[in-house]
C-alpha cells in the first residue's frame, strides 16, 4: 500500500505530513515508557523483520498480490508507540533507498501504514484480551484478529485521503469497493503472519511480548466456598540470562536476512493491492517519477548487477542491515533518554 508521488495532491500530502510528524513526536515520548531492557533490543529487530517480510508478496487474487504492513505485529511485540516508530523507520528506508513509496507522499504513507494500522490493531487487540481468557493462546488469537482488521482499515483511510486530495477524477465508490475488497484478502495474510510470529516469540520468550504482559493466569484458591486470587509470590522472578536475549536477537536477524536475501526471490511478482486498483481505476494517471529512482538500490535490486537473484538478494540483505542499524540507533537513543530522565527524577 505504498502510495507513490502524484496520487495525492500537495495540500493533502502536506497535511498528512503534519499529522505524521505530530504522531512521531508523541510516539517518541510514549516509546520512552515502553522501551526497557527487554524491548529496546527487540525493537530494531522488529523493524528489520518487517522490512524483510514486506519483500515477500503473496498472491491474493487473480493478478494481485499483497504483503505485510506490520503495524499490528510491531504494536503487539514492542508496544503501540514503539510500533509506530518501527514501521515509520521501515517506510523511510524504503522511500529513500529503494524508491518504494513517494517522498512527497511520505506523510501519507506514515499516516496510513504506520499510524492507522498500529492504532487500529492495538485498540482491537486490547479489547479482545480483556474479554478472552488470560492465556498465551488468547494473545495469539487476538493478534490474528487485530491484524486482520488493521489492513482494510488502512484501505478505508487511503480512500478517504483520495476523496480529499486525489489527483484524478475517478469514481470513489469503485475505488472504495476495490480497495477494501482486495485488502480484506491481504488482511488474511497479514493476520496469519502476525499470529505465527507472535506465537513463536511467546513460545520462546513470553516476557518479551509487550501485549502479553500481565496476562498470566493468577492461581485461584477456594476460601469460604469462593474462588479468590492467590497472593502474588514474594520473590521476584529470576530474569532471563543475557545469552537468551542475544540468542533470540541473532535468530531473528538471521531469519530476516534469509527471508530478504533468499526467500524474496520467490515472492509473487504481481502488483500489490494498491498498484492493481490504481491501474484498474486510473488512479495512476498522474503518478510522478520517484525522486530516488536513480538510487543504486531502486526497485530492490543492486545497480549494475545483472543476475536478478543476486541483485535482489543483495538488496534485501542491505535493506535489513540498514534498517536494523537505523532502528536500533533510534530506539537506543530513546531508551537512553528514558534512563537520563529517570536519573534526573531520582
């Protein structure tokens, strides 16, 4: 759903830029509360993983493909504020280095793909975990449903933005029907990927999943014929060894590199949902050439390397590396700021 330059007019793009900048400023402050010794190392990895999985387009209908947006996954793993930052880092790297998503449309893309998906997904997720049994399985189920709904929500917001600032005269009813219809299907893929990933991390390190905090089932005791919560244990749980953190981080990074560097070659080459709708409905008539079209990594290939498999794989590996470094730097700085604030408060 990366919106190119030219789809949305300048005033609307500028307005979404202000919205995106405000949301990022709020998220930077909110992330200070979310990032701790457990989630800070994971956040940069989550951004790199989202970048890698976004390269894996999967077929959803005749001649159409989709890929992960990642807002739900990031919000549940590392928190909603940090999640917005994770997806925004990915979008920034894609726009600047890979000519994927317009630079003048960056505010549109951050608003739609980072803010809307994350906010909607986390709101749905929190609502579900409050009514479902307090178990790890419930977290996975809630992750599936939250991700499923976040994608068509983003499609609705794009349609609204196009209604306000679209640059071509097309039927909004047809655009809405096509966008929502195809992105409901893409949402199923998003939900499967999100649930599998969240479930895998919960199985190994449930303490690292932000959305699973406080969901442990308290032991019940029967007192006077009634069930009551047992007292909390007096001793603090023993923290996981540092090697466990490193093992998960290395495993996640290697997985991201393999997905981007090797598996991505076998991804669907069909246009994604927005590209297909834009071509069918004539939205792309005024699409502009990307400012980074001459980038050495444009279109996820390394310039002057003729072998398509090698070119795409190397571009994917570079993308994962740049994203994990950029993301880790941002989250390390936010974490350091939190530590500094805590010292001053003390």
